[in-house]
């Protein structure tokens, strides 16, 4: 059967990547991207260069506006989807119009989680997932205000660093002493978290029981009874809520996310799903939601490969980056899966990495301003190249040469 | 100008690596990334990634592409064409000639 029409619901990275990859892979039928907001944009800058005002909405567009026409992609903005009628092969829009299609790709993203803490509905309590969220937060921080960031994961840490650079008085509260420990390991998690205090933010270990109002501003009552504050604004950086309404109402399998197979197909093969709200089944195991930038892009490529019958992208080690206080952090694979941790470069210096090895192969790496090691590690992981911890540790070992098989076990010949 | 601008000797760039040449030396609007592919060929692109501010000369060079060291957008060494987000604009390529082991570029000339 020749497919003539694909509808992508959602214009985030996963949705736009799906459309882009369909064209790259030679699909010449109709592509419609339905987006409930404005022109699709890239989210990573929302806690960094967009939040501090150095980039505007046009700068962070996922693709320049003419790109959609150039690729014959029908991008419909401010368009809601009411329901999917899979058996009839159509998508029903908010205005009741039915859009016929052969395949639907759900790229519905999600919203920032707002835990049910008393007082969290105060207008001074912010979240950060959209440009509107970022605009509101920036306006609230104008002129160097007192900000409490709840949650010291990636977005919380990035926003705290940005707010500090904007001249704010920043406090950061998290229930654990070393956020990200499960991702980067204990030592690096501790070091990354310590950047907050060394740059002048205040770090508090604790959970929030409720937010309360005082004449001086918002206060937060911690679970141990301590009161912190007052603050002018609070940012909740406590994760996302996957948007699964259409999947649920269409009777698709949803378990903490839209369940998809290796090729991004949902429990209805005419409906695929990509990006943050999905959980992929690989080798019979249901994975947690990935919720990372590159993962969303790869989902789109996989969905397009399934639809077009072309070769799917290579399954490589997952990779993400984050920035705080001018330091660029990257993680590839699962560093904490290793039985041996190897530090390359001087720990805590201008540029260094921690690599995890298991059974003589690299299983993950986390780096600070050390992009070459991450790119080498990624290839070492994917190729399962046997390596010696001692040669990885030696800064004179040229990892690029190691990968090319020239001098893999000896860097000492270099001056 | 017909002979090009001499930037470096080929031995100064290891295979699979890049070197940044200041714009004042190259006579170009941006600094120049001289990038040497696995097969030894040398290419020249504008050094600043078209996405943000990373230096492509610090990127990973392999199989005809350079991968940006910040967010891993890939650019074709031959023509600068971008093949992966977050960058959406191509990098500006410059024609390169190697004569007697010296690298010359022709700023603004398509390869």
C-alpha cells in the first residue's frame, strides 16, 4: 500500500524530526504537522540563552519558517486535535473537521509537573517548559529578585545558574544531597552540585511541604518544619507530565507513557508515537521515558524509517548535555553501570571526564568541557572496543588514534 | 589572491583533527577551521558553528563530516552542508589547495 498522508500531532523536536526524516527518506506524500502553539522551537535554550534574553523566539526556532514550505510540510499552528479515529483513518481537529490520513504520529510532548503542594498554585510559583513559561519567569526575575528553585536536576540547575548570572539571589532546594548521582556517579554529582555554592547560590537539602505568603514575599515550609524565604519567585523543576490524552482516548496502551515498540509503533500499528511521552520496548523490555533531546530526534527518525520502510538509525549509546555556570556537561551511555571508574584529566579542573568501564569495555562517560573524550567514549561504547583503564586515564593517549586502531595500547610514544 | 592564502603546513594537522586559523591571518570574516579527514584530505570551513559559538576546529572529524563539540550538529567537510539539528544553517566552505606540503585557501571560493 502506498501511503499518501501522514499527520504528526505536535510540533516539538520529535514531531519536526519525524517530518524532516520522512522527506529525507524519500516519502513524497502529504505531511501535516498540527501544533497547538506557535512556530516550533528548540527547548534547551529556555533555561539558558532564551531565559537570559540573549536569544529570542526566532533564534531558537527548530527550523527557519520557509523550511516547512520548502519541504512541502503543511504546518498548522494553534491547532488542537480533538480525537483520533483510527478505524476511519482520520484525525478530528478541535473545530470538528476530520483530516484523513494513513498514519498518525503522536508527538504530543508533555507539561511541566506541578506537584500538589499546598500553595503551589500561587502565580509566583513558576514552571519551565514553554517560551510562555520562560517569558513569565524572566519578567518575574527582572531587576535581580530572590528566587527559590525547587529540584536541582538538569533544568533546575541550569535555571539557577542563569538566574544567578542575571543578578538574582538564588536558593536551590532538593531532597537529596547529590542530585544526578544515579546518572553521573557520586563524585561527579557532588562536584556538579558544589558549583552552585561556589558560584554564590544557596543550596538546601530538603523537601517542600507547602508554600505560604508573608508580607515580605513567598515562604516555603520544608518537610522538617523549617521555613525558608522570603522569595519573590519560585521555580519548580521537578520533572514532566507526559501528554497522553489522545493515546488514552484512542484506546492505546499507556503505562506511565505511551507504550511503543522498537519502531515507535503504538498498540495500534497505524498510530506511532515519538518523544518525551513515550516508553519504548526494546528486546522485550519496557524502558523508562527517555526525556532527552537527542532521544526525541532519534524517535522521529525511527518513526520515519518505519513509515517509509527505510533503514532505521543506528542504536547507539544515549547522549545528553547540560550547562551550568559556564561549564558544559555531557553524558553518554550509563557511567554508573561500570564496575571501574576512570578519571581522564584532573578531576575538577578546566576539562575532565569520568568514564565507567565494565569487563574491560567503556559503558558510559560523563565530562565537563571535554567534548573529545565524550565523542571518543561514544564510539568506544558502541563498538565495544576493549580498552585498558590505564590508557584511558593517561592524558597522552590519543583517543582518536585509539579508535582508529593506531596506538591503542600505548600513548607513551607521544611527547 | 590567485595563489590563495597560505595558512599552515599539512604536517601541522593530525589526521582526524582540526586547527583554528585566526581570521586576521586568513583574511576571512570568521576564523577558519582547517579539518583533516581520516583519508588525509584537508578542508576549510568557517570555524564558528552556525548554531551558537562553538569552534568547529575542536570538533570530531570522521568520514567526511565534522561534528560540533557542543551539541553535535554535523557539517559536511566538502561543502559545509549541515545534516543534523540543532544547527539549521550550512557552514561556509572555502576552497583548499595543498602545494608542496603547504595548505592554501581561497576565501569565499566554493570548493
